[in-house]
C-alpha cells in the first residue's frame, strides 16, 4: 500500500495530542507535573520488530482499539523505567517502595494502573484530533524478555496488519525520566481515511 507522506506528517499532530493527553491525565493521577514528549516516529514492518526490540527484560502493555481508526497498541517499558512508573504511583499513595529487582504484586498493580491511563489517554488524544470515537479493550500486561513479550502479539497481528508506527517517548515526572516505546499497529486504510479528515 502506498502512503502519502503529507498524510503521515499529520501523525505528528496525532502524536503530540496523544502525548499531551497522557501528561494531563498522569498529572491528575499522580498529583505532580508530568511531561511527555515523542522524540521520534518510525514506520517499520512487523518482521523487523523482534530484532529492533531485542531481548532485554521488558514490561509490555497491549490492547486493541476499534473505530476510526482501528488496530492495536503496545507500550514497552524497559524494566528500569517500569520500576520508576511503579514507584511514582506508590509514593503518591504512601505505599512502601520495593527496591529489589523483582516485581511485587503491588508493583504490577501500579504499573497496570499507570499503563491503563497512558494507553487510553494516547488513544483519546487521537480521537480528539480526529473528532471520532475510538473504543479500547482492557489493557493486558506482560513481563518477559523483549521478543517473548511481542512475539505472541505479532502472530495475532500478522493476520490483519503488516506495519507498525513506533513512537519513541520520554515521560518526565519529579526527578524521574521514564522511557517507553509506543507501537501502534493500525489498519492502514482506516488510518488514512481518518487522517484525510484533518
């Protein structure tokens, strides 16, 4: 499928609004100022993704979204960043911070809570720009080596899509710099139709 570069340039507008919505909602959740910036957008094929992601330990959150556009969204946190996410929320509610390398049930719950806000806010930002309604499934969390997190998702996705947009992102809250990558696997025809409306 051929993609008009001018249309893809509008992805910046979607990404910026998605990031702003994430920052706004995380600020409310955590009770502190949060900034989110998209530093780079890439367009990659599914077959290239496992190599790009590598095999470092990763925490992944994935969901599907339907409407205009439709597709799948995956957020990957390096383990260190996932720990920072957990500590931000746990500090905010006065819970004790777990300093060892293992993830406790409380850590997982905190990461899931923040990830739910991140994923739904990012998609809400798109819906705001596109003036459309987008429904999302319940986000699922996976903690494993990078390729093990993404492989089952790719097997499912390969039936419907063959490319992904990668949004390299930084979230800054208090003294913590949290890295994450947001992978959006859209049905390209629907995405282009949505962007046409901008």
